[in-house]
């Protein structure tokens, strides 16, 4: 029903896939950065034990 409420509803429904794609891109970007931070932390912990 919301999609038929032109123009506001149409635009709202049309932006949902765009927002989903942006959220996925952010999630993958954060996952990559979190892995880098974890590796840096492990390297720092190993270096401090020496």
C-alpha cells in the first residue's frame, strides 16, 4: 500500500534496496577493519611478551 502513495511512499519503498546495499557495504568494510585491528592487537601482545 505504501508503494502506491505517490510520491512519498513510492520514494520510500524505492530507497529500501539502496539502504540495504549501503548497510551491507558498511558491514563488510567494518568486518575487514575489525580483522585488521585484531591482527594488530595480537602482534602487539606477542611483542610485549618478549
